[in-house]
């Protein structure tokens, strides 16, 4: 077992392998299984086994989520049919409008669908692989400086974080973002070992690609990491800033090439940039997806939340320092957040006190890379959590998956460092306090869902207290009692999030606003309001429709073809929360159509349930038109597109508030015979300062074209005017 004492330091990361036990002629398979020569024999098999377990667990019941967020699934389908739609991230293969994020997160899923065909598995399996890759990168990073046990604990904590189990099985951009942010920290820490420029440049590339996943959120961890490298890198100050400049250049090139092409491409021959009001990706980046998220002034959206500094709250919940622990967010990410903060302080203090005498430190080096690891993961956690806590704009519970890798690394590193120093009373005391605080907080969180496994709450508290007492006395206990105390402490710390993770894996999740764990009987957001999924999801949710899983489904039941089934789940279930006869995700007060096309309307939270008659109607002669139909709102259009496989124009983008197309442009499409049907219903008309074009188009269609019904859905045949 490694220790903090200098007389038992392991070999530095760049030291050659010791002579003797190594097998130069071993096969690649043997080297993969055995790992590094200095590793214990169980380390690599345990790592590979853990990786396999995480992958299989996340693949479990995957198809229960159907198309998950149909907004992105429609864009994936479009990208699998058209390379132009693939490049731009268009919602339809005819390239009317894009999703409201850059397309990097869509590319792996679209390639998967091209190869495997359109299905829930083809869409969501790449996300699962991203989760496994994130766990692997975390292990590699922690293992370089600490024990193999630290790496395995890190993987377990990450995989058992409820929001991670949710988002690495869902098709929002947050999965790829979390993976790339983890890679960024790993590369920075590699660069800090010996000041190699290559690793810092790769960190810049990772951030640039993350920008193409979820724009400015990728930059949240840049300030602390840049400061850490500028202050602590083992090279001259002049070289540090030169390296940072090269990393910044790599970041701009990795993320800017796509932006440059889009901005220089003639607007008349590319899709409209969804989410913007001026057909500009730069406006989308710095407005709706940028400062608007901070100050709550997202033009064309549905409004902000509580004011900065802890306002009374809006539809996105109260802002303030306690946001990560409140009733909306706490069960998603905060189970081990107090422990991570305690272990961050303990780890930084301990590594500072020990100087350079820590596992993974090169003898004579100018940088304590173990302390740098605590500072890098800790500052990334604090910076991201602070922005999430005080942002007044759109915020959803699942955003917190970005915190999961940072939190897991701090737990793995901090717990093992203190365990290695358990012969000192203060190390045992720190571990005991950490377990006690974690068990108590789990007791509080489990109390928020009192009907879910009610026995677990007391069991966690009692086990945690016993384990904490044992750890307080660990310096006086023998090896076996000490291991029992550790086992009880781990069980108490992980039981709560593990239970919520299992609940998440056993439940399908659809819509734009989804949460992990058992339903607490709430709705898609604070006060019964859903939200526009940060990556393009959500909106206002009417009372009685939807719970914490999001409203409606618009997905085919497991084992059926798209468009051939009704919404999944029983009324009021945690799968969709849709009441009998309710229109998925649709509330009153939205412009667009007559507001009642039963069964055929979608809404902000999710798409529509497409009946067999409606599907058949749209598929007839669809090849004769550029768009088989047009619908107000992306979720509404996505449902019909996924059902028929034919492009459906989304008027107004996600909220129905984008000026795409204008009424005059829509009239041109109709006159040219490029759109067959207009789908009645859907949301649109406005948001905060958005365009009213969708409402104008809806009114014009209803006044001038013949109404057609198919089952419970209402359409207007744009080839059949009412007169003439």
C-alpha cells in the first residue's frame, strides 16, 4: 500500500519499468490484462471488470427510454439521412432549421444510426460508451498519482451518481460534454507532471470539441485550470505562458473551424440557426446559450429564474449557495458533495504539509502533482457548482452531471490518502467526520421520498454512525476491525445514491426535462414548471401533466415500430406522468393552431403520440414534397418525423419563437408545392421577445386551407385551398 512517507515512495510516472518481473515478449492481450509492472496483480483485472460492469449496467433496460428526447433524436435521424444535416445539426433532412446547440454531440449518434438503423439502442448506446470512457479516464488520472484502490473508488462513485446514470443513457449533449471536460483535466494534470507542451495542447483540443457540444459551458473550468498551470507548472514562467497560448490556439482551432464555416456559409443555402433571432450562431452562443443563461434574459425563450444571489425563485428554482442541495437538485448530485468538499480541504492541507513526498511525484520535481490533482479537480468542481448555483436563466437538474467526474475524483483521492495515514489520529477523525456527514445527508435526501424504500433511510444513518465511530478509533484498531469500519463507511456513503441509481436504470426516461431516482411527486421543474432542456429541451408545463420525468412521451412502446404505439407508462407513472386523455406536454395559452388537435399535438416538453391513421396520411406521396408536413415547434415536428421517416419542418424552432420561416417565406414554400400538410396545434408565438411568425403562419393556414382529420389529429392540406 502506498503511503505519504518518503521512505516508501513509488516510482515516478515517467520512470522506466523495473527489471526482472516485466515480460518484454508478452502479448498485447497479456499486457492489457496485467497492466503496468508496478501494479498489484489484481489492479488491471479489477479495473477491466469494473469497466465492464458499468457498461453492462448502463446498457440495462436502455430501450425503455424509446427516443428519449425526441428533439435530438429527430436531428440524429436527419443526420443519418443527409450529410448536410449531419454537418449543421439540422432537425430535418431537408435542412429547414438546426437544433439550438452545435452538432458535435449528434455526430456519434447519427453515425451509429447510419450503421445500425434507427432505434433506441442505436441512438443511446454511444452515450453509454461515453459514460464508460469517462470512468476509464477518471481511473487513469487518479491511478497515476494514487493507488489502484483510489481509481476504483473513483469509478464506483462516478457510476453510482444518479444523474450520471441518467445522462449517460440519454441523448442530450451533457454526456459528451462531461467526457471532454474529464479529458481536459486529465491532460492538464499530465502536462503538470513535467511541463510537456503536447499535453496542454491536447487539453485545448478537448475544450474546443466540448464547445461544439454545449458552447460556453465548456469554458467554465478554464480559469482555475489556467491559473493552476501558470502558477505551478515545472517550467519557467515565460514558457508557461507560451504553452498556455498554444493551448488557447488549439482550443480555437478545434472549436472554431465549424463556427467559421457556418458563419461564412451563405445563409440562403444552409439551415436557419435554431434558437437565434438573427440566424447567427455567434448570437446563439453569446446570447441565448451564453449570457442569457447567466442573467435570465434569453431572447425568444420562456423566461428566467430567481435573481442572482438567492432570489425568490422562478420557474428554474431559487438561485444561491444552497441550490445544489435543495429539493430539486439535491438527489441528483449532492449525496457525496459534502464529503467531496471535506476531502478536498483535507487533501490540499495534507499534500501541502507533506511537501513533495506523495505518491506519483517525481523526485526533485518542482511541482507536487498530487496536490495539483486535488486543486485541479476541486477548482473545477467549485467553479462549475458556483455558476450553476447563481445562474438566473434556464437551469435543469440534469446539468449537474458535469459535476460528477470532479466529485468522484475528489472522493477517490481524498479517502485513500487519509486511509494511508490512518495511523495518525487526525486522519481517522477526518474520515469519521466525512462518513458521519455523508450518512446524515443521505438520511435527509432519502426523507424527501419517504415512500421509496423507507427502511433504507434509518439503515444508512445507523450504519454510518457505527462506521464513523470505528474510523475515529481506526488508529487503535487492528487490521480486521479497521477494514470492517471502512466497509461500513463505504456502505453508508454509497447506499443512498446506489438505490437512486438502480431506480434510474430500471425506469425509462423521455422528454426534455428528466431527473434521476424515484419520483418525489413533483413536476418537471420548480413550481410545476418545466423548462427548455438546456440542450434544447423543455418549456412551460401545465398542471397535471408530467412529473419529474418530463411530460408525455411521443415514443413507441418497447418492441414496436415508431408511430405504431401510444404513449408509454400508466397514468401518473414516473415514466411519463401523462394523465388519461391529456395531450403530451401541451398547455393552454400557446399560440399555434386551435389548441386542440387531440393526440396529434406536441409541446415544449415532448412530442406527440402519432396514430396509425396520421402516419399513413403523411406517408402518402411524401416523396413528392420537400417536407411531408410543417408543424409549429420542434418537438411537435420531431414526433411526426420520427414516426414517418420523412422530413417535417419545425416552424419557429424549439419554442416556436424563432423567425424561421417568416410568413412570406412560408407562403413561397406553399406556392412552390414543397410542403404537403400543416399539422394543427403545437406551441409557439413568443417567449421573451421572440418572433410571432409561427402564430401568423398558423392563422393564415387555418383561414385559407381545407382541414383534414386522421384519427384524433387535425391537419391542413396545403395543396387544397378553401377557394379557387
